[in-house]
């Protein structure tokens, strides 16, 4: 069989983000004693309790708050299946309000959180107790005040009545509004057809050109193919890695019809993934393609248990992959849910135009 032509782009696989987002970068997760905190590009913030050394039943208490003067803090405490709590203890004293449980989490709405937070700011620990009187979750509150002060500052609340820690008389109207970036247009795509595959010789050329001839830990090289729209196929070539992370070099295979055949170009991304190949091309750590959503997720894992690292989710807009979500956890202390530090909405074209 005749090998199909392969066209390669020599330029970088990073593209400029939309003009409105060029100065914006994903946020960072900060750690204050036993609490981590982070905010995204729209100033939505989340503070999370971390597991303390030797704690057998850590409770990952999370305080979330949307940006804007009207954003109210809420609290959620996940618990293990089969260990349903019936009471909340603060420094050993039972909280008088009944617990609301949804989806294996104890949830406190805006009103309940408004009552509970001032108590937590002055306390040392919080516990969940089951019907037998056994503690099924415990969290240190050391650092919660500093973490929530950080969210006050990030959201422009300091010195206003809406602040959690440093309240003041500055008018709440001065708190910056929650401003979502413009949606990324995601065309409706048909992904039912089989992916277009290059010949074995063409794939071998791609590997040799990009120094990706061996898989992780000297494993045999692998490639994965995914249909991403009518004319394009995503090709992921295994390209090194370690114990916790497996990297892939992404290409877009374009079907130019009978005359032009197939052409493979480096997949383009509007934000760096943190990994690059030998020649500077973007690598995806531990990639996963979601056919239904038209998105690809990469995940850098910092420990064998996966309790720290970062993840990115990119949406295919017909030409490139656009970052729509990034999460991170900078310390390896048992976190079940990494903190969101970037978000961009998506929309199909007819929803944007109204047609």
C-alpha cells in the first residue's frame, strides 16, 4: 500500500490565546498551615482542609465562594460511603443545627454557612460523628483564617461587610463583579466515523522526527486515534514518561480528500501543558479524550496516590485546543478534589448567534 503524505509544521504548537485572555493566566494554589486555597480567572475561590500527619479519618472541608458582592460562601464536607455522619462537632461541641446530606457530602447553604464560619475561625478542629458516636471525619482548622483572608483579598472584599475575615465599612458595591470571559465557540461535530489513520511508515517518520521512538519505561511505542470532527483525527503518540505520568505527543490528522490525502500537523494549544518534547512541541501528560464533550484532559500527577498535581481540560474549536478548565493542588496531603484555577465557558455557534 502506498504511504500517505505527511506534512509537518515546524513552528511551535502553542498559539496565542484570544485577545481578552492574553493577560490572564491560571491562578496558583497557596497553602496556609493545614489549609490550601486558590482562585480562578473569574475570582471564584475555594479553600480546602488538608490531611494532617497520622490522621486516619481526614475530613476535606471545603469553603467555596463565587466572586461579586452577591457571592455567598458555602461549606461542603465529603465523607466515605457507608460512614454517614449524623452530627458535626466543633472543638468537641455538637453543632446544634441538623445536617443536610447530599451525594455523600455534608452541605451547608449560604445561611447555615453564615452561622458556622465565624465559629470555625475561632476553633481548632472540626469532626463528623456517626450514629454510633464514632468520629468518621476530622479536620484541623489551623490556617482557615489565613486562607479565607486570602479569598477576601482576591475577590476585593477586604474592608467591606461581605468580607469573611476583615470586615469594614467600605461599600459592598465596590466589590468587583464576577466577569466571565467570552465563551469559546465549539462547533457541533460528528464523531461517529472511524478515525483516519496514517500508514505505519508515516507514523514511524513522526516518531523518528520527534524522538518518540520508545514508550514510557522503554515500553513498546503506542498510538491512539480519535475522530474529533468530520475532517480531523487526533493522533496521540506515546513519548516517554515516568512512574506516575505517561506523555503523548498530539497531532491533528486532516483529511484533504482524494487529491490531498492525509496531512499530520502538530496539535495546537492556547496554553502550555507543562510538558514539552525534545524539539519544544507540546506534550500531553496522561491524556484522556472525551468523545461526547469534544474535550481532552491532561493530568500531571505528583504522587502515586494522585493527591497532588494539576489537570487541564481543552476543548476542540475546529482549529485548535482551547483551555476551558485547569485544576491544581500544590501539596500532597490527601486532597480528593483539586482546586479550580481557570475556567472558560463553551457554547455552540448557534447559541452564540441566536440562529
